[in-house]
């Protein structure tokens, strides 16, 4: 489990570095995104991963690890947007974005550790294709929740789905780093 902790931190550290640099370049222009738009951004990335996997070729420079990193960062954006409640044309200071990023990654990691305890790190035996497919399932679930006015009867909410999306993408990065994918 200590390897997983360290590997998780390294993978997320790379994502956070990209996120904060893009925040410095673009500001928090993502604050204007509504939940469905965040979901669609992740959907585009997950479908691209799936297409590259199926075709075994790509024409655009961003590779599969870059797309998983983007999924993680959009997952964090989704969680931040849920906290703020409404999208807005609003600029947040980089230090506040850093704190928010850390908050939601810590929450995702805590959830991962709890699930790893119960599932025994079963994700280590999963394929990269499964991670892409499971991310797509979670996105479709979020879309259904949105069409139900954000309500569920017995299922997890949008936030839990974002957390799972983040963790599936981190798992894929860890396994790629280990050379298993």
C-alpha cells in the first residue's frame, strides 16, 4: 500500500503541476463551465483514449497519459464547480486554486485508500481499456443524474462519480508508469 500512496502522489503531482501552470496561463476561465460542460470535456478525452486504444494509432500529439492527466484535472474542476454551486465568469487567485485542488485530490485519495482496503487493490489487475470504459460509464451516470435534476434515489451523486473518475485515471497512470499498459 505504501507504493500506491507514493505512486498516487507522483501521478497527481504531475497533474497538479500542469493544472497550476495552465491556471497561470489562462486564469480560471474554466469557472464558466457548467456541470454538463465539464462532463463533456472529460467525455471527449475518454472517447479519444478509447479510439486510440481501438485504432492503435493517433494523429494528434497528446498521448494517452496526457489524456488521463486531463481527465484528472477536469475531475477536480468538476468537484470545485460543485462546491461553488453555479458557474461564473470569475477569476480565482492561483493560491486559492492550489488549496482547492489539494482539498479534492486529498478527498479522492482518501476514498481510494478506503476502497483499496476493501477491494485489495483489484485495480492493479485491470486493463487500460477497462479504465477508459469505466470512466465513460461514470460520465453517462452523471448525465443521467443531471437529467433527473441532480437527484438520485439510492445511488451515489455527481461528486462520487467525479471521485471515481479521478481515481480510475490515476490508476491508469500508475500502471502505465509501471509498464503494464
